[in-house]
C-alpha cells in the first residue's frame, strides 16, 4: 500500500460516535444545505428552520428558506443561508 492510501485509511477511521450519531451537512455555497440524519422538524419559517437530529438541534438562519426535498431521514433547505447553529 502506498503512503497516500495509508493516510486516507487513517483519516477515514472516524470515532464511532462521530460516524453514526451526528448529522451530515452538505452545503452548496450559502444557497442550500442537505441535512442527513434528521429526526424531525421543530420549527419551520422563512427565516429559521430548526431540525432535530439524534444528538443535536441544527438551526438554519436566513431569508426565503424553504424545504426543497424531504425523505424519512434527510432534507434539503434552500434560500439565502446566513447562519448555522448547533445546539445540544
């Protein structure tokens, strides 16, 4: 195994509590965010969306926020995102 692959192997070995219990967020600039690991919507307005995940509450602040796509465990929020908070 070359050195590059070995480094990747060490970096990809996340601690157990980080891999499965925390939400995964993927941003497209400040215009959309995919949140994987959702367990429910706590608040939904055009300026704030609060999402319950297993360990955290994810708060998306902005304007013109709307849910573009939602599945059983993920959702995509679009609009102008001005801030993100993580609450316990």
